[in-house]
């Protein structure tokens, strides 16, 4: 199947009140896991790429893997650049063939965020590439010092700014900050669903939830019911894989194990996370 535009995917999700999983993937087995689980469940899916996996010539390798998986897949697949910080990163991805990009200027002041997001929209004009931006800021759930969340009430998306942001940037999708955080939660988040309802009421574009990993299911359910169409997952996959790999390594009599054999169970644990998310988001059977 050819690459699918994220805008079309999200339009259907928005109409039918389900969410599409965006899974960040870092290697061959992660790419295969996401695309094959999506095929089995007949679900549209988004493969996400993060900067460390695209450094130098990694971009070429990463895109070759992802685009091959998308081409072979019977499920619709979108290839998305997650959290680009600069226009240059966006253009690198666009030029190699990504069908969707996110420019994250959410740490910038409002007008600067608008200017930088709009710059990406203008640069990609006429190229059929979906653009996501972020208003408000989704911080990290776990910081290196272990001191706690860097998210706070002042980082949440202000509903009264949404219409102006979308109108002035012309972005296709909007990531909002309603109480989730990236990484691993120190304590369970409490999503501000009232705020989400206010945002949904004034937003012309589909809404995205970052920091989906570890967010309690009842809260995700309410977020989907109130307008979230795309949910980003990464940490939960890593947690499942790494935890299982630790057990595998500890059980070995020596350290000369073959990677393909050693990672079988960790891969299975990661696939279970992906499968559960796709089912839970309601996107199974939508392809
Ligand atoms: Zn994110």
C-alpha cells in the first residue's frame, strides 16, 4: 500500500470518534512490529521517527525500512517525523519522503510558535505533507534528577488561544497539553477533560495527545471521546522490551547470544503493548 496522508487518516478518526496510534520506532524489529500488528488488526497506523534515530545517514536507513514496511503492508501507514526542532530537520524528512511532520515550537512564546509553525506550513505548500504543531507544552514525566514532573498548569493549552493559532499557522493537526507528559510517570496523570472539551469546541483541526504511554485507560478513553484523534506511544513499548530483555540476559549462561534469538521474547512483549493500544484506541477494523 502506498503511504497514506495523516490528514486523511485523522479526518476519519475525528468523524468516527476513535484514535490512531503513532508509535515511535527506532529499529527494524520495531518497524515490523508496528506495521504487522496493524495489518493483523486491520488498523491505520502511524510510524514515528525521533531525532536520535535520524542522525547522519541513519535517516536514509530509517526511511528505507519504514517505507518498505509501508509498501508491503495491507494496512494504511503514515510515516511521520516526531518533534522536529528546526525547519532544516523538517525539510530533510520531507525531501526523503515522509508523509507527515511535527514541528515542536511549543517552548517558544505564542507569536514565535506561530511564526515557526507557519514557516513549516509555507515551506511544504503544495507537497501533500501533513503538518502538526503543538500549543501549550507537554513536558517530561520523569526528569534525570528524579525530582518530578516538569509539566505544570502553566504549560497547559489555553483554549482561548487555539482558534487564533490554527487560523494563523494553517496547521493540519494540533498537539495539546491537557495533563499528560512524555516518558515514565512518577505519579498517574489527571487529564483536564473540561479543558479538552473547550479546545475541541473551537478547533477546526484534529487534536493529538503526546505522552500516551502509561496514561490510565479510563482517562485515554475520555480523551478519545472528547476529540483526541492521534495518541503517541513510545515509552511503554521500550519499558516492555527492556524489562523483558533484562530477564533474558540475566538467564543466560554466557553473553554470546544471537540477537535474533535473544530478542524474541522482548519483541513479543513489545508487540503486546502495540496490539493492546490499537485495540484500545478503537482503530482496529478501521482500515
Ligand atoms: Zn511527544
